[in-house]
C-alpha cells in the first residue's frame, strides 16, 4: 500500500505519523533522520507550515543552510499563517547574522 505498513492501527506514511517521527528525530538531535519524514508530509500536504518550518530547522541543524534558507523564504512568502511567516522571517534574520560572522 502507498502508505506503508500499519503500525499501531495507523499507516506509517500518514502525515501525523511521519511528523511525529520527525519531531522525535529532532528531539534526539538527529536532524538528518527528520528530513525524509518531513518531506513525506510536505509531499502530501505542501501548505503545512509547521512541517515546512520543522524541515527548515532540520536542514539548518544538518548544515544545509542554503536549503534551509529556501524553505524559510517559501514560508515567508507563501505561509498560510502570520505566525509561521513571522517565525520564518526571524529564522532568516538569524541565518543572515550567522553568515555575516
């Protein structure tokens, strides 16, 4: 099945399951492990600002600053919520400060 095997009554590829796996990976300081689940979530729900913010955060933590910047810029331009756009703007400013060092 396209969703993958069932785990605990839920499909392993479902957005909420994948998002939970990504959050656990980030909490365990394993940002690279969070990338694939977050990309799966965004493939299913491209306007999910929370997942896109987490993806940008994971990319930055993994050292891929250009990709993180692209995700934050996407949110700043197209994010559905003002809160997400504000978070992206703050992250972009932080990235710019880090690049200026």
